C-alpha cells in the first residue's frame, strides 16, 4: 500500500514541478497535476492498485469474521474453542 501511495505522490510532485514554468500559477499547476495524476495512476498503476484493493478486502473479511465470532461467543452461541454450547 505504501509503494502505491508514494508512486501517486511522486507522480503528482513531478507533474506539478514540470508544469510550474508553463502555467506560472501554483494552484492551476496543482489542479492540472491532480487530474493528470489520477489518469496516469488509473492506467499505469493498475497492478499496484489491485494489490492494495485485495489487501484491504482480505483485512475487511478477516475483521468481519472475527467480529462475528466474538459476537457469537458473547451471545453464548459458541465458546472460545468454536464448539456450540447450546443444545
């Protein structure tokens, strides 16, 4: 996730610095850089973006499973070994 974020920030900074002599306005250069960064990242960083999305999905799924397991244990449905206590 860090390399994707750093790549996006790096692209933005390089584009902003490259546009400064052409545009002569910091805000306009930053706006154009932001739009171009989004386009470049969408196509150029697809693999890293998909890796980040997959990592986040795994993390969310694991948290949901753990949350459901804890709720179930607190409700008395399961004990800590995963066996049912209700009959």
